[in-house]
C-alpha cells in the first residue's frame, strides 16, 4: 500500500476514554480507504492507553516514556507520520463527519497554504451566568456563561487563533454563538486542536517549539509560518466538538503559569517591540496588584531565565524570514472583544 496522503495525530495523556471517543469519530471520516492514517501519541500515560490501543490494527501508537507536553507529543506524531498533510485533533474532541476532508481540501488549490484551522464548538449548551455564580466561562467582552442541562445555546470555542496588541494569544470567537455568520477565512494563526499542516511548510519552518511545554505553541508556529510567507486559513465546515480544558483546567495554576510565561516569551521572539513592552507591563502589573504574588514572581523568574533563548530565537527567525515582521503584525487585534 502506498503512503497515506493524510496523517491524523492525536496526543493523549491519561485520557483513554476520551481518546477512544476521538478515534471513533476519526474512523467515521469520509476519506477514501488508504488515504488516511491515525496516529495516537501517548505522552507517558499510566492508565493503560498504550496496551489498550496497540492491539487495534488501524491505529499506530507512538509511546513516549514521559509527558513532555503537547508540543513534544505532537512532534513525535508528526515525525512518525507518512502523509504529506498532518492533521492534529485534540484527544478530548470529537470530529464531525467530513471534518478531515474539509480541513485538507484547500491544500489542493495550488496556493501557498501552510495550515488550515477548523471550527471548534464547546461541548454542551450554555446559559448566561447569574450574578455571583462561580465556575463561569468568561468571554473577551466580559459576558459569563455556565453549562446548562436544559435549553441553552451552543457556543464556539475557536475559529482559529488571534493575537492582541499586548501579545495575548486567544481563540478567535471564544464564546460567540455557534450559529453566528462564518468568521473570515483570514486568521492570524491556527488552533492546535483542529488543524491541518502542510509537510512542505513544516519542512520549511520547523516543528512546534517543545520548550514551551504547553500553550502558545500553536501561536508561536503560526508566527514562523507567516514570516516565511505561508498562509493560514479558517475552514468553517471542518468542525470538532471540544471538552474545553478537560486535561488541565483553565483555572489551574498550571494553566495560568504556563500561559503567562509563554505569552511573554512568544512576544519576545516574534512581536514588534511595542507589543513586547505591553506584554511585559501587563505581567508586571498583574504581579504587583494581583493575588498570589509569590507564585507570579516565580513565573517572572522563569521568563527572565529564558530571555537569552528568546532573543537568540528572535535573531534566528529574522535571518530566515522572507516576510517583514510588520506584515503578520498588521493582523494583531485590539485587546477588547469582537471579531
């Protein structure tokens, strides 16, 4: 059998039940037989994932001894993949029928497409959160939502990634109604949980930055793709349904610390200096005025230790770039809400 055209990579860590559900949705995709392979990368799980999935003949399981983060797991899958296109799907997501075919279709148009990113829906339905309620999801415009067992509204998780003028990477259309008009095809970056990547583009710019461990690795690679003239397109018909933050939780110290650190480091590597200044100032103000100053000071310490690396990477990216920094920077958005 010839090599498949599309390799779908699913990274998992102690999420066997979720991963099985994701894999079942991939088996139902509409590509021709032999056109797609499914690769599951296990990031050092202790829940028997490797043993449970290795016996399934239509899966390739790539075991890793330790959890090196999403980027390391995804890179292991990309290196093991045979396809000219590599699709990354979150293990805590379900791909609706036709998602993979829709994601890869734009690459046949002969344009310089580096990545396509789909529409990610939040699982369940939501209602406006009552005043004083806890555990609500908060949109960029300040509206608050809670999952509801009855009625409610379907909400978007992402239509790709955008970056604000203070270096904040975020999901475009976070918590927008799912029935809103389709977002524009032009988007700054891809969402790493629902993306198709060109092998040629990856060979050109390199893989995900593993030292980030988790969060902002998709935004960082998006910067590199754009600095080399690769486009990133949103495909509204490629839909996954995502259990948002099922692995780590957005309220956890783990999420907040890695998110804060990587936001500043990625800005320092790629963004114009005014953006770097605003990103740094934001972190310092949060440290001085916010809670848990000791923990936030440790985050600042981790940023300072990585500054030499970030400046070195900035020079490397500039040397290899074919597009000036201000071209992708023109796609940065204000820090408020809205498309």
